[in-house]
C-alpha cells in the first residue's frame, strides 16, 4: 500500500465506513477507491479533499493526507502569537472576559490552557504549583491528586465524563498525544462510575459550587490552529451557585 493509501484506509476504518459507503457519499467508484488504498492508483488533490470531507478528517490530518499524496497542504497552520490569528484571538478573549463571573478557559487540541478569565482562580486556588506552571494541561489539573480532584465532590462521575470525552476526541483525531494523556489520567485515583445518563447534564460539584460546562468551537475554521481551539466554560447549575459566583441568577427550582 502507498503512504496515502494507508492513511486513507486508516481513517475509513476509524470511521467504521465501508468502501461502498464512502463511494456512495463521495462519488468515487469503489474500484477506484480500492485502487487508491492499495496504491494501484494515484488520487488527485481534489479527490483526497473530497474523501477527507466525507470522512470528517480534521484539518491537520487532511494536510497530512495531501502531503502523503504528493500535494501541498491546503490549510495554513498559524502560530498562536502571530499576526494572522490576532483578531480572532482578541475576540475569543473577549468571550472569556464576558463570561465572568463564571470560569472559562481557552484550550488547544491537547487541552493546554491558552488563556483564561479571572474567575478560573476559583477552581485552581490551592492546586500544586507545578500543575499551574505553563504549559498548563487543564485535564491534568482537574484530575491530579494535587490539583482540583480533592475538592470535586463527585470525582468518580467527573472523571468518567472527562475520560469518555478524551476517548472520543482521541478516536476522532487519531492523535497519539491524547491517547498518552488518557492513559496518564486513567492512572490517577478517583474511580469511575457506569456511564449511564443521570440527570440532564453531568455536573461538576466543586466544593459548595454546582456547575455544568459548555464547549464552544469556531464554526468555520480554515486554519489548522484555529480549528483546534475550544472554549470550555462553566455555568451555575442552581441559584445558590449563581449567588455565590456573583451573577445573582441561575436556574430556578420549584
């Protein structure tokens, strides 16, 4: 098999999609698709991009597919501190600020903290200094015994939630760094619970606070770096938490 054929077959297997199904969705014949995967045919740039779109391949991996096929990358990868991303990052930081007094962090593809609002100190106060020294991994900070974990009242439930999310992200992106991080976090104490629905959302019961989280990503990124950024924000799950955080409002109970 050719390098590009191996990559393409790997993504198709990861998505549990047959050649027939991919053929139907992409308009590429199963015969031609088979020839591409086995190296008997060389795909065009347009074909690789079409197949990657149907397989929902991340932008970073789409560039890798193109390079393996002998083509230039289609998507730029800008530095976080470079001029091309300055305007978008300014807007994202405004979102963080506007979310106060509730905690919110901006993270990259490996859950490394890029920025955070001031309210995040409510969650990180008392955590070990080494966990707060950049680069800060927010999942490690949350589940490490010297981090937030001792103050999470439903630690087993929260661990199960985060590990499940990390499993899905690693499977979706094929990123070995995420798999290594998952193995590390799974080795921390705290237990797990059956991953069955319990209530409307999985709460973070942190000390006297009862929170739930939302994840926001850019809707139409065309840059690899931007496509891998996300805002993880927390909101009060009850009025007592809303009052404690200073927002003064929250879900009403009857």
